[in-house]
């Protein structure tokens, strides 16, 4: 098993854990609340808070290095071309 596959396998949610990555019900449960994955979870029930902490750490472990990589020059050129096309 590759290192990346092993990391992903270790991040499988524990049984019975439910939730969403960036959205969840607010404290009243009547509408979703969006927040950044870099923000620590708000204090809630032990299982929800533990799951969010586990998920937050796992996602950072997998993707922080990728997020720090520079944007390739070819992609930057494509973005600039697209911007120029929309200004017409």
C-alpha cells in the first residue's frame, strides 16, 4: 500500500460518526453555519467535537503541503487569459 493510501485509510471515520466538513447546524439546529476548516470546532457534544477535531487534523495532515505549493505559471496564464476575456 502506498504512503498516501495508508494515510487515507487511517482517516476513515469511526463508526457512528456523522457530520459535514465545513457546514453544520448552528446551536439551535435551524440553519447551516459555514466556517473555515482552520478554525477550531466550537464546543458541542463530545462526539461531534471529537469528530471535528479528528477531521480537521486529518485534512491538514493530508493537504497542508499541497496548499503551500506555488501556483504553476501555466495555470496563472490561463487565469489571466480568462480574466481578460471577461472584461470585454
